[in-house]
């Protein structure tokens, strides 16, 4: 059985491996598995946060604040690779109609090097490609938030360039 799992993992693309790493990270965070977290997150991870100060839950988890003090559970509704070749994975989730979050994880060699965290913000990721004679003014939206409770109101939006 072990050899079969190794064979399957060698057939995974780098993007698929990155997605699985982030899925493993969320599972480890939910279970309080600090050993796995320290293996997949760089000790000097760069962290950006956009949202209310009291919602910096992931920072508290990653810095080792006692688990009993962090009551928020990150249970993503989706985890996706957005731009192949950019080592970037986006996860999103929500807690009722009042809390919506998006995490943009960047990885290098299977280790998280950067996290951009957004709370209560609609996020759009757009690809601006460099053309043969300069920046191509055409753009392509490669990922957009899908908050499930938009009928009741709107969320502020951000454009993220990767």
C-alpha cells in the first residue's frame, strides 16, 4: 500500500502538490498538529492582513498562541490553484453571513513562504501578462470570490495582482 501512495504522489503536478500541502495545513491547524504546521510553513513566512484587527486569527495560530485562546476555526469551502506556474493557492471560507475570508498562499519547494489574508472583502485575482512589446492591456480574471450571502448586501472589493 505504501508503494502505491508514493507512486500516486510522484504523478502529481507541482500545482496539485501545492494544493494538497495547503489542504494538509488546514487539517493540521484544526487538529492542533504543530509538527505538521512547522514542516509546511517557513519560519520567516511573510504575512499580510487586510481586515478588522480582531480577525487576525491565522496570525495567532501560526505564531503559536495557545489554542484555547484562538476560537476561530478555518474550514475552507474551497482550496484552488489559480495561476499554474506561480506556486499560488487560494482558499476561501465563511462563518455565517458576517465573516468571510480569503487566504492567498505562496509556496516555494512545497513550503509556504507568504500568506495574504483578507477578511470580509470580495477578492478578484487578475492576470496582467507581459506581451512581446510591453504590458498587454488585455487582462483575464483568473479567480473571484464567491461569498454565499451576497444577496443581503455587498462586500468591499480588492483587486490582487499575482
